[in-house]
C-alpha cells in the first residue's frame, strides 16, 4: 500500500515476508510493515521489490513515506515504542510516529523523530509539499474532529511549527487519512466520513483564500465499495497510483490518462488585422488643391500620406492610393494599387474570455482553429488544474484563483495505419480572480 514516486519507480509499504530483513509478527500472526522499492522496467513490468534501506527498515513497523523533490530527505511512519514482546511477536500499547532521514554519500542516515507525539497518540502517513514548506500527516490526538484527522505543520524560518488541524471541512468524525498534496494546490485524501461508495473513498479539496473547499469525490474508477486510499499523482496529472482492497487484500493500482499529452506548445497569437499604409515616394502637395486619399478596399477612405487602419476580418482587399482634387472631389491620379491578402495565423485557436471568476462557468471554443491540410479528428483541452476534456466546445469552472495556461491540442485523422496522426497545440493565459479581490 501507500506508493510514492521514487526515481524510476515507487517506494511502497508492505507486510510481505522477506528474507532480506528480520521478520517480526504481531499477535494476529501478520508480518509488520516495511518499506520496499521497485523500478519500472517497461510499460507493465517491474523489478522484484527489495528492502528500501536496512537503516530505515527494522524489526518493527515502517511505512508510508514521502520524499522531497531532490529525493535526499524523507519522512516516514515508524512504531515509536513496543511495550511487550512475546517470542517473535509484539504486543502492548505502541504508537506510530513520524521520523526523518537524509541521504548522505549514498546511505540513509539513522532516523530522527520529527516531533514529539501527544502521549499515547499516533502521528502517521506524512506527505511533504513540493516546496518543502508543509508537512501533512494524520493523527488521532485530542482536539481533532474525530477518528484520524489530517494536520499540517508549516516550516517558518527553518523551523517546523506546531501542527494545525485542517478543520471540519476536510476532517470528519470518521477517519480521514493518507493526505497527498499536489503542487497544483489540491489535497487528495481518503475518508470514511464524506459519503461515497463505501469503506474509505478518495476525495480532493482545493485551498482558496485561507479555507479548504468542500471535498469532491474521485470518479468511480478510483472508488469502490471497499477501501480505496493513498492516491499519488505526477506533476502532469496524467499518471499515478492508489491502493485498494477491492480484490480481497491491499494492492497497488496504476492509472494512466487515456488522453494524449502535448508538449512545447506556443502561446496563442492574436489575429491582428491592423497596419499602417505609407507612400514613400509621395509628392509635396501642400501648396496645391490636391491631397492623397487611401481607399482601403473595405469601404474605408483615409486622407493623408499615412493611414492607420484595422480590418474587421481576414480577406482580400484592393488598396488604392489616389490623388484627389479637394475642390471637385474627383480622382486626379492613381498613385498606387495593390491587393492586400489578410489571413488567419496558422494555429489552433481558443475563443474564451481572458479573465474569469472562481466557480464561474467559462465557455471555451476551438472551432476557429486554422490549420491548412489538417483534418481535425479530436480537440483536447487541458485546463492546468488537473482537468482535461475533449470536444470542439467545452465549459469549465476554476476552483482557485490564479493564472492558468489553458491548452488546446488537436489531432488529425490518420490516412492509414502506418502514419502517425499530426498534432498541434497552443495555450492561452486565463486570469481567474476571487470575488473578494
């Protein structure tokens, strides 16, 4: 259970029997938890799991780890004390605590207790934020909402502060456990108290203006009538893992987005049909009754050597520079004539407001995409908040304020199976404001 990303694989918790470490059982004849590591060898192949570290794993319980982005600092859960030992089995009032270790010269240092537990209570299942400034964890200590609650300790000027309970929007009278804080600002966790399909279900909540928003349930692929928990997801939010006992025991499941990913997308360019017209070889007409007049081909006429003009739409326009007699209004001479061909920029194109408010439904339209010889098979939207959609026209609301790079990718229909479909993409910045701003 409880997988976390580590190098080219995962570190996870398991109570499987291992010949590499000293095995200890509890009074229910179950092996105690240890941290194991496995590497991904292909799309569906993994290396045989092995002990993560003999410094970290002991004859007691270790599990539910988290790493910083450099993967040289870890926090993990460990049994703090064992009051009684019967043969190779343990008994008594043991509690779980959070410990830390650093990778020095390729070896993990002897773990140190993260902070003192309230006497007789547990702290477990840590998750470190990407910036290293927040550590989320679970505890059944007094003062909570009920069961296990989720807490956060913040690092201020290099020192970890006293933990704060996330409050009764996230926490319930039941167990709320296994927090995972994504860099997008979204907190994933498992709960028995927010309703759902049964057992532990996976939920998420966003942080807005100092408050956690009402949690939302993950889709049915993630939640079942059994226990589903310990979800982690990568930065791109298209691959991750979670734990479920839907098949009779705790197992780790991998999930991958079925939607294609687009990379190195350019920012959308504005179709600007504005320009300046200027005749360099003009004659000084100031002492005459004649004047230059631009006929811009769309019904607009501007007098003068220079003309600034914006066309309403692309098209072909016959532009003429004439010399006009101001007394009669007649054209005295045609100085220049040329055909101006204005075209849309070759790019996928997003039609939407530039700004929106939190929870406001915003319409995004990709039908003005302009790509020559490109037969669009599907439109793919990525809203930079973990939400993806398909279709030429979609609607989406943002749950947090900020600037989002909304991405539109289009895929062409393949003419035959041998050719890969073509892909093109752009992004557009959308500023989302809170109503209080």
